[in-house]
């Protein structure tokens, strides 16, 4: 039987069991959360509760067994357990605080260390309590009476450890309060930190009460005289508050997680939308397991294979790569140092048999050791761009019309061919053919550019087909082609090729319903005979072509004589250029034109060039001047001089005859020629009626519309127009009809053999009839004999010009002739 009586109110009695119950529920709850989340904070709170249960539970047991039922007098066992719980509670507290407060990692570490220290101190206290129980707690009464009576704790050595523990407890709790207040002040997280503060405060209260109680009664103590309950309630409230705080944080975090989860969901949705709509293929590959984690539908459009097939057999991708690009891609994939964004372009063979170009960018994901564990790839179909690039590259080296290699390719290939030929041990002959279509300009001008283009394409095709594989043809521009012949066994082989080309062009071409016969002039230079380097060979082939062009529809090998001629030609051009700076180098001779009665009705101005004291005749420089464009300043010079002379004759009162001036085709086509003529005639102060202009057939056949306007402009003012050298050109009757012409000058080549050549006789007769039918007068050029003159007169020719009537003479001689007017 216990020797004491314990009188407790129901409230006092129920407090410890109720607190124990609350703690048990809370602790189980946190254990559950810990098991779900595996977060150390929750297991720490669990331990907090667990030690709380030990503490408060042992108090309850003391109360039940010793205090109420008097069954057993609680001794040191329960007491030790109680202190154990309290002490461990103390030790775990800083650790929890570290988690609950918004402390940095540094403070977390400090609190962790404090927890370790707390546990260590607890262990020491416990050890001491078992070795020297009275150093832990000293009780004068080893029975339950201390619970109700004035418990007496020894001072000094006895019970000193419990004092140490309580002081430590106090320090830790005060430390906790300071941290919490500090945290609250900084973050104002009253929702979750408020309960912590209250809890810590209660812990503080409990600790203070416990310490003070050991040394004396506390004023205003509702449990006056009763040792337990205050501390029990304090610890329970502290633990519950901390638990509430943890729960609140847990709820907050759950909310955050829900929001994050929702955000993640919508991010996923957005990612899905992007992934399914972009035209690029997006790959996510687990490189360690060689597994495809994600691929978007774009792959099906480009690769033409179902996505699922790639998921099951990712290697399908590798096997789709073009044979020639496979190694390149493989090397990149196996490179451990693959850069972020590294780019590669390769071809793939699609399931539908097509070849596509892919541009791929690689983005490796690396682990902490730098090893690649994932690979993100972005593939784009660049077939269109590649084709455009190839097209551009093709166009850079090819002619867009005929698709033949162009001038650039020609230079590159010729250089290479010659380099190879020079290196070769055997004697290697190479041939260079320069081709120029005859009268191509006429086709263009009369039949239109579309026909001209078609003609070029067809000619290019025919020539290409007749060449050997080893020979190459190039289009240099317009109607100029060139051919490099390789592996010729002798020089005449080149002639065979030239013959073959002429032969394949013999067959008329049917273009736009019209039959066109095209002929070609070819110039040939040979390596090594005609030159060892590119420049010389090109120059010499060009010289040979120029020679061939003179006769047309033929080929010419380059010869030394040609070169001499070419040099001479160049020299003449230079001289002509220089002479133009000194207008006095040119003078005009005049040749009379007479009517049927032998009266001079006109004089033709014919230019002469005085070069180093000798006369150079027009046929030796006019074509060159025409070719080089020098005819424009020269033509102007002649016009001015002729008009001035005509003015002199008029002024001198010599009976008026008209003056015929030759206008070359280039000069006539010149923009503003009418203005120039107007200016010169006006400056000279003569009438338009005093001037006849001689133009050639080509002048009116090329660019007819412009020609007709120019002629009309001058004819309206009184000038007459003649067609010079008629019969050598290609003018058609219907065209002639449209022009307001005055004379046809029958070319002297037809007059020469009259009357012996019946063909010419017939031709001239036809021309005269034709001219008369068109209302034109005829002029016979190059009449050298009386016989010719009579015959032509009989044929009905109107006007005559030739040595028989008078050679071209200088102006003063012509003046005296004119004075007589008759020859
Ligand atoms: P063309 O206009 O047909 O001039 C007639 C040419 O025939 C002249 O040659 C003249 O000397 C020559 N000729 C005249 N009668 C006879 C003859 O009975 N027998 C022979 N064999 N020839 C005769 P030329 O002066 O050498 O001029 C040749 C060509 O040069 C001219 O042919 C003309 O096309 C051109 N030419 C001459 N002077 C000029 C000029 O001032 N401007 C332009 N643009 N061309 C000119
Ligand atoms: Mg003439
Ligand atoms: Mg003539």
C-alpha cells in the first residue's frame, strides 16, 4: 500500500493521457507522411513526437500506476524514461528548426551540428544516469510522494546532470525562439511560422517552469504543489504547434506542387502542340540504352516511315542514311566531345525511293562526369534549299539556255587539260575549236529571239551528240561555242571533228514551223603546235575563226600567216584609233554618178585614209572601224566633211548635184543618228535635198521598225535613200516595199561579168524590173566599159557609176568636173 495520498482533479489527471494521445496520433500521421514522401523533415517531426510520447507517456504512467491507482510506486525506471524522452526531444529540436525556418544551407548545417551535440549530450546524461543515478536525479524520497509533496532535488553533485540538461534545454529553446523571430521578421511567414513560435514559447515556458520548480514554488502557478502537468502540457503544446506548422507547410507545399503540376501539365500540352506542329523533327534519345524516348510526327513527312517503327527499331534511322554520308554521321555520333548545337548535313534514302537532304543539330545532355546520357536532335528537311544551291552552282558553271558548261568552266577545263597534257610522257595532241554560227543575228532579228534561242539549243544538242565522250563543248555566249578535243592522234583528227559538226548541221532545223539551215564557221588551234598555254591557244583559235568567218560555213586551222594578218589587223586598229585624233588624216574622194545622157546628177563621197604618206582604201579599214565601233566618230567626221564640201560647191555657184554619203550599218543603228545628221546638215547650211544617203540591206532588215522611222524622218525633210550593194544581202521584196527609198544600187559584182554572164544579166534585169515596180530608180555600180554601159542602158538602168564614167577623185578635181557637168 502506498504511504501517500494523491489528490488530483480530473483535469489534472486527464491532462497527461490526453497529451499522450494527441502526440501518438500526430506521430503516426507524420510517420505516414514520411513513408509517402521520404523526406527527412517528417521523420524528424516523427522523432520529436516520439520522444514527446516517451516523455509525456512516462509521466502518464507514473500518474496512473503510482498516483491514482496506488498500484505501484514509480521509481527511477519511469523517471529515467521520462528524462530520456525530454532530452531526446531537446536534441532533435534544432534539426527540425533548420528545416522549418527559411534558413540557408549554412544555418542548416549549424543546426544539424547542434542536433548531433544534443544527442551526444543526451547519451552522456543517460550513461551517467545509469552509472550514477543520483547524479542525474537525486530524490530524498524514492517514492511517489515527490510527485505531490514538495519534491526535493539535491544540489551540488546530486542531480547536477538534470540541471545541466535543463540549462541546455533552455539554451536550445531560447536559440530556437531567436531564430524563429528573426525568420519571421525577415520573411513574414506568419501562417506556418506563427505556430512554431507559439510552440517554442510553450517549450520555453515548460522548461523554465521545470527549472524553477526544482528550486522553489512558482507564483501564480495553477498547479501549485504538483510537479507534472505544466511541463507535460508545455511540451505537448510545443510539439503540437510544431506539428501544425509542419502540416501548414505541407499544405502549402502540396498547393505549390499542385500548381506546379498543373503548370507542368500545360507545359506538356504546349510541348505536345509544338512538337506535333513543327516541321522539324525533334528527337530525344537515351544514348545509354540506345532508346528513342520521343520523336514528333514530322518524321513521318520527311522519312516517310511511321513513328512507331522508329520507337521499336531506332536503328531504322541509321540505315536510311545515304551510303556516301553514313560514315560522316557515324563519326559524329561516336564523338564523345560532340558540341552543343553541332550541325551536320546528310542525305537520306526515303521509303518512297526519293533522296532528301537533312540538316541536323545535336544537343547532348551530360551527367556530372561529362558523359552523354541523352541526345536531343533537331532535323530539318533542306532538300529545297540544297536543290536551289545546286542549281545556283550549276548556273555558275553552265549556260542557262543550252545547259552546256559556260565560259568559266571552259577556262577551268582547258587549264586542266593542258596541265595534264604537259605532264603526260606521250605526245599528246589537244585541239581547240572555236565555233560561230553564220548569220545568227539575222535569224534573231528576222524570226525573233525565241526562235533564235531554240536554234541555239538544237544546234548545241546536235553538236554535243556528234562528239566523243572525252571531248567537251562549251557555250561562250551568243552564238559562240568552243570545243576541247582530247587524245587526238594526229592534227587532221581535228579537221574530222570540224567536218562532222558541219555535217550534222546540214539537215535543216524545223523551228516554229519554219525550216532553218544553219551553217557554222570554225577556227582550230592545236596543242602543242599552235601554242603551249591557254591564252595563246585561245587567241590563235580566235584568229582562225576570224579567217573562217570571212568565207563562212567552213573551218580553218590556225596558221602563221593568219597570225601575221591578225597582228596587222591589230596594228591597223591602233593606227585608226590614233588617226581619229587627227581628222586631217582622212580625206574624201568623189565619184560621179551619171544619168542615161551622161550628165552628172550626183557624186558619191568615198573616204580615204592617209597613213604614212600612202592612201589606205576603205575596204582595208571600214570593216575594222565597223567592228570596233570606231566608225561612229569616223562616220561623223565624213558626214561633216562631205556636207561642208557640198556647201562650198553650192556657194561657189557650181550647178547643184546631190551628194551621196555612205552610212555604215553600225552608224545607222546608232542611237541619235538622226539628231547627228540634222545637226551636221544644219551647221553646214545646206538643204536636206542636197544629200543622198547610202545604206546597206542589213540596215533595213535588222530592227525594221526603228529603221523605217529613221528613214521617214529624213525623207520627210527631202533626203533620198539608196540601198547600196543591192543583191548581196537578204532583203525581201515585201520589206523593201515598206521603205520610202529612192534608189537601188546594184552591186558591182553583178555588173562585172555583164553581158557575158547570162545569170548575172538575168539577175540585173530582174532587179531593174523589181525596182521600177516599186517605184525606185536603179544605179549600176562598177561600170567599167562602154559595152557594159550600153547593155545596162538597154536593160533599163537609170543611173551609172564606175571607172568608165569617172574614178573617185579629190574634191578639187571633182570641182572642175562639176563645172562642166558632163564628162
Ligand atoms: P560603195 O559604197 O559601194 O562604193 C563604191 C566602191 O566601188 C568604191 O570603192 C569605188 O571606188 C568602187 N568603184 C567605183 N567604180 C568602180 C569600178 O568601175 N570598178 C571597181 N572595181 N570599183 C569601182 P571604195 O572607195 O574602195 O569603197 C569601198 C566601199 O567602202 C564602199 O562601197 C563603201 O561601202 C565603203 N565606203 C567608202 N567610203 C565610205 C564612207 O565614207 N563611209 C562608209 N560608211 N563607207 C564607205
Ligand atoms: Mg556607196
Ligand atoms: Mg556599192
